[in-house]
């Protein structure tokens, strides 16, 4: 393998959020005492973080948690760039896989999530069987051994790639970090996919148990009912708060009470299990709203979106986290606060607040 290759963290992100992803990983590394620098091109869809000291990569492997990153879709410990000869691209990739200490449970051939990279996806599909065969012959692939690390091959173009690994449980479970969710025909709006992804990607199995049939939730800014639909599909009883109309078919199930009221002033008669909110407003105003629900004991868990400004998006997220952590700490108990820019989010992030070990 070429001596010019260097170890790095490879992170996928939403196009246009490379700066925020770089700020995110830099701050997370600094919190572990690791200094480094990022390579990130605007609208590229990925970021590379290089630790200043060679031994720091071991620290990151041990301590860095994917769920603590807000703007990363995937977390890969990678080597590259690997120059690939068009006549035979396999040798550098097999050498890299050996140096990454296989065997591997899965192999994912990936590109950035950009329009320019779509043509590369066709190349990856054609090349994958050949790489699979070579890895099997080298004893580096154990298909369906899902606890083993995954091998990622990230193509910048057909002659340049990075090879790296991700660990199940500390990474996205989807190629390119993109969940393949189908839009339900019965759902009232495409926003339903945002909550579907959040429930799947951000909640632990134990936390999903809190979505059992009969439990109560409030959906602020519910119209026309995309988020409410996700909750009713799990048998939950939902109070949908919005001055706008709700989808008539959704109301027929008998699980939804629609109240035409202002989401910022509404308060439930009794505490509910979940608060969900996808209202369009300034992040500070939504953060204050959600914090008040916990301070009054009106809910036990919350999932909500924060719409980010065009400038200083990372700083806005850090401010929101600081305010939430400070105010939720006053409630007492141990709480988990997670912030993620999910695939189905756009100029926004999704936030989770849930009591730990409950």
C-alpha cells in the first residue's frame, strides 16, 4: 500500500453542511484532548478529520461516540487516498483491507450524496461483485457476521478511494448513512418520514418501548398530521394541537383529539408520555417551549425539530444544547439529550430528550 496514505476520520454529511460537520468533530475531539484539522470542500457531502498525533486515533476509537455528533451521517476510521489503476483496481483495496485488520461482516461501496456522484453509484454496483470475490479469497469477508466491523470503500472517483471501517453500534446502520424509508401512502405529509427516522435512529430499544399502545402524546403544530400519523400507527392516543386542519382519514381512527390552539401556549390537562413538535419558529423560542414542558412536568420525553438560521448554524445548535442541558438539569434525574441532523431533515436538526434508565 502506498506510503502516502494517511489515517483519518471520514464523516458523511448533508451537502452544504460540511463546515458544521467539521466544527462538530473538531469540538468532539478537543473534548477528548485530541487536536487535529479537517479537510472539507463546500457541497462535497463529506469531511475528513486528521489527528495531529498518530496515537490520537486510538483515543478516538475508544472514546468517540457517533450518537454524540450532530451533523455526521456516518463515522468511518479510514485510510487514503488510494490510487486505483483502471486496469486492476483490486490490489490497493485488498492491501488496505488487510491493514485494517479484517475479517469484516459487511462491505459497503459508497460515494458522497451529491448529484455529481450519482454516476459513480453505477460504477460501484458493477465493481462490487469483483471486490467481494477478492475479499472472500483473501479470507477478509464473513458475510452476515453483523457484529464484526464493516468495511467501507468510499470512491471520490473511479480511480481514487478511501478504505475504512465502522463499528456496528457506533455508526449508522445504513450505507452512506441514508435510511431507506418508504413514504406511506396513508400518511398525510412527507414530514412523517422525519419522525419515522428519528424513532428508528435515535431511540434505543428500551426507549421505543415507551411508544406502546394506549400511551398519550401531544403533537404541537400537528397539521396536517404527518407526525401524529406515526404515533397512531403505534396505537398511541394523540392530542394534535394546530389551528390548521387535520387529515380527515387520520381522524377516523379515533385515536386523535384535534385542538385548534396555539402550540406555544397550550398545556395538557394531565402529563403525557411524549411531546413531539415540528413547528417553524426560531430555535430559541422552541427550546424555551420544550424546556417549560419538562419544568412543569407536562411530559416525560420529547422529540422536536429546530429550524436553523442561514448563518452560525453550529453556534445556534451549541447554544440550544447549553440552554436545554442547564434547564433540564434543574428538573432532577438523569436525562439524555441528543441532537442529530437526520437524512430527512433539511435546514434543521432533530432533538431528543428522554430520561435515562427509565
